[in-house]
């Protein structure tokens, strides 16, 4: 297997880890904002929690998984 | 060969008709953002301007957040019934919603119904925009010959920037023709109302266009997708490209795009620069940089899309901090030498909302030609001090800012010029509209559209923590997103010219 292909697969684990870490961090951050009492903070918190967070987590984790199983190997 | 020649000959008309409609959609969309501070006072409860502004920003974000839903809805429609019909619908929806925003009575007149209607119309705008871009680029791309797709679709890519440019020009024109108070009271509605004329012109042009030849061929052969959503996102073979498009291209493009244009505009306004001069700086930079969309689009036909987009992201990551530091330095009056003889200061007191304030107004002039009006208000009950600066830069500083924003817009043209061709070539015709619209609008709309909101919040947190250079903290978001995108782009996008399955 080519060196770059190996790197792609190893990085895949990194993308999964990054997705999960960002997801966890955003939940903590969003929760703090939602419970802060300020209306603008609450709106911001909900946007982070319900919009940005699922997109980041889903896309990075699934992308990472595809990378690990070699879906992005050169056709 | 004969068919290709015929298509190429009619291409300028196709590109023009598609670009004009998309330009008008962007114009409509950006009016709201450009007039956010004025709209907030009209439609959201008065008394707390910050809350009102944030409410508007939230509505602004809602406009972006809803875009992916528009992408899915209209993308599916475009793959089922055709590109032409779909982008006629999106255009009408956008123009109608924009026109109606200009007619909504203020909060003072109809209470909470006013912000509710405005937010609803804003959501409709977002839905329409979500469907428009994919339709226009797919339409042009499916008319374009191999080896010229980057060039022809790059005309569509200019429309987002030109739409912003036109919106700023119209606002400047209307604002310049009346007093500040009249503009704040009712004049801001004019740019929204003008939209109805633009809509009519655009519909007239688009209604005469033919359906995309590739889609028509598929339809004639009975090969169109019966379930574009399932085929686009429920199929691993296609989903992997949707994710690659999002994480390796559109996500980074979105944050570079918004930082270079919108965040830069907000940043210099937040430094106290006068409204009209701020708009002029951005206008000039946009005018000079816009042709580069075409340059990089055409160049991508020769050397491939990947490395041009990657270089744009790389340059943004490496240079945003020094650029914004310089922008701050250029505006900051504490770095300038005051001409005492030409400067004056007066003190007095005033009552506002039953609260007494001590007010000091300084009119300063500096050796570089900059003028600044600094109003310091001290609340006599709480002791709270607020400072409002209105800075008019001298020529040298003004042109420095133009150059600094021009550089950022060049990065925008590098990431954005080739991206339509890149996305079109990634997906097959029968699900192209759906497949390319979603990653584009998540990348541009969600990751990019949230730049002002997230970056402003980062600056506020950094300021509260007492960080040095807190004004730069907002850059961490676009830099972080662009860095992830750059790595994915470099490693996972194959350095070959993607071609359509039909090529």
C-alpha cells in the first residue's frame, strides 16, 4: 500500500476522534450558554447544539470511518 | 462535436441569464445583513440595542441555517422535474420575500407580529437561496464543454460578491439621497422594494431559456432518478463524495468567503470607522478583486481545481492574524499624532430615557488626515462609561485598508472561483442538483454564515477574560475550520481533473 494511502487511513482515526471531541466540547459549551439566562446566549447555544454540532460530529465521524476502511483510496 | 459547438455558441446567453438571476438572489439576501443594525431597531423591542442587534444576527444566522433545507428540497425538485423550472421557483420566492420585508410595519405599529413576519420572510429567503445556487451552477455546467467548465461556471461564482457589491451600492445611493434620520425611519425599505423590479427582469430572461441538455437527455431516455435523496445520501458510493465536498472544499471556502468580506466589514465597523467610508473601502476592494473569480476559474481548467482552492485556504490561515493586526493599527487613533490646534473638546450633560449623563465630545484631527469624533458618556447613576468613536480615515490609511481587504478577497476568489466546477464534476447528472447543493450550503451557509456570530462571541469572551489582542480572537474560528479543510483537501482529493460521468 502506498505511503499516502496509509496516512489517509491513520488520519481517519484522527477525524473520528476530532468529531467526537468537538461534539463533546460543543455540548458543554452550548449547555452553559443555554442555561446562562441571556436571550442572545440561549439562541446562540441552541444554534450550536442543534445545527452546527450534529453536522460536525456526523460528517467528521462518518468521513473518518470511510477513510479508515479505505473508501478514499485512489480509484 | 457539432452539438458541442452549438452549445458553446449559445453559452454566453446561458451564463448571462443564470448569473443575473443568481446575482439578484444574492443582492436580496445581503440587503438584510448589510442593514442589520437599522432593521433591528425597526423590528425588535427597543430599549436594548445589543439585544436587538443580536436578535437580527440570529435571524441572519437562521437565514443561513435554513439554506441546507432549501438545498435538499429544491435540489430534489431539480433532479426530478428539471433545473429550469426549479430555479424559476427559487427566484420568485426570494424576490417576493425581499419585497415583502420592505412592506412589513414596524414593531411600534403591530408589536411582536413584526419580528415574527420578518423572521418568517428571512427563512423563506434562506430556503430560496438554498435552491438557487445549485440550479444555476448545474445548469451552466451542464451546458459547458469539457475543459472550459471552470471558466464558464466562475461567472456564477462572481454573483455572490457582485450581489454584495450591488447591495452596498444601492444602500449608499439611497442613503446619500436623504437625511440619516429619513433613511433610518423609512428609506431603508427602498432597496427591499426595488427587488420587485429586478425580479420581473430576471423572470423575463429566465423563462425564455431551454432546459439543460444533459438533464433533457436523461429525461428523454427515462433515466432520471426516482429518489434523488436516497441516491445522494443513502448510498455510500455517493455519500463519501458529499462528505469530501463538504469537509475538503466547501467548509473552508465558506469561512474564507465570510471572513474576507463580511467579517472584514464588521471588524472595521467595530473599530469605529464611519459607515459610508467603511462601505467604500469594501466596495473598492470588491471591484478590483472580482475579476479574479474568472481568472482562477479559468486557471482551474488548466491546472486543476484542488491546488488553487488549497492555496487560498493556506494563505488565509497564514496571514489573517497579521492582516487584521494591521487593519486595527491603521484605524486605531492612539497610534496617530493629534494636531492640537485643529482639535477641540466640549463637555455637557444630557438626559436620555430618564437617565442623566455627563457627555464629553472630542473632535480630533490627526497628522495623517484622519478625523475622529469621540463621544464619552458617563451614566451619573451607575458611573458606567460608554465611548462611541466615529473615525474618518485620511487617504493613506484608507488605501491601506482597501489593500488589506483586497488581499482577503483574492483568497476568496481562489477558493470560490473553481468550486462550482469542482462540485459539478464530482456527481452524476441524475442526482447532481441534490448532491452538490447540500454540501455547498452547509459549507458556505452554516460554517461560513456563522462566522460573524461565532467570531463576535469569541471576541467578547476574550475581552471578558482580559486577553491581549482580544480583537483578534474571532479569527480562531475561520482559521481552525480552514485548517481542517486544508488537510482533508490535500490528502483526500485526488489531483486529477474530475470529469462528469457523461464526458
